[in-house]
C-alpha cells in the first residue's frame, strides 16, 4: 500500500503543528520547509481545518495551529479519512474498473481485509506517539521549526 502525497503532507503538517504548540505556522512556511508547492499544501491545510484537526487564523501574524491536543488525534482515523476512498487496485473502484475479473474477484476481498487491518493497526497510535517512537525526532523538529521562526 502506498499513501498519497496528500496524506504524506497532511501528516507532516500535523507533526509540525504538534511540535510548535505556542507558534502559528503558515502554509507558506511549511511549503518552503518541504520544498512543496504552496497551492497543494493550501488544499491540504484546508482539509485539516475542515476536518477539525487544525485551526486557521487569517491576516498578518495568522497561521495554523492544532485544534486538538496531539493525544486526541488518532492516526488511524486520520489515514482512514484520507485514504479509505482510494482503491488499492482497479477492481476495488466503485465501477469495478476495466478488470475482467471484477465481477467475481477474490483478490478485492483479500485486499479490502488487508487495508482494514492497516487502518486498525494505525488506530493504536496518536500524533503524540510519533516523537516517542524515535528518540531523535524532537531534536530534529526543534531544528526544523527554528528555521521557521
């Protein structure tokens, strides 16, 4: 399974916001840090705000911050919201795609089970677990976020 760039950047943005609870971060700042296109990240930050993961304030000195404590942001739920509607293979799409096996394929059932197991395994973790999983992550985040300030 491969996550979309949208999901990848959504998680990166959440990580930045969690590491900077006392600082508003702009989409432009995060885009520059990751050498990403601003317009693409603006769509992602809009999604994060609409889904209730982030709060956005406009104007000079505005930016983004987490809408919830990192302990309340379940990674499985985030990824399920981002990826559940994306079929792993063509036959899992709503129209069955162009695969001749679609009407009676057992592979789609197996892959659906595997995708569900993926989401369930991620549901064991919250955003606050990420720095604990890697001892160097806090130091790296401090360094990266100091570039923003």
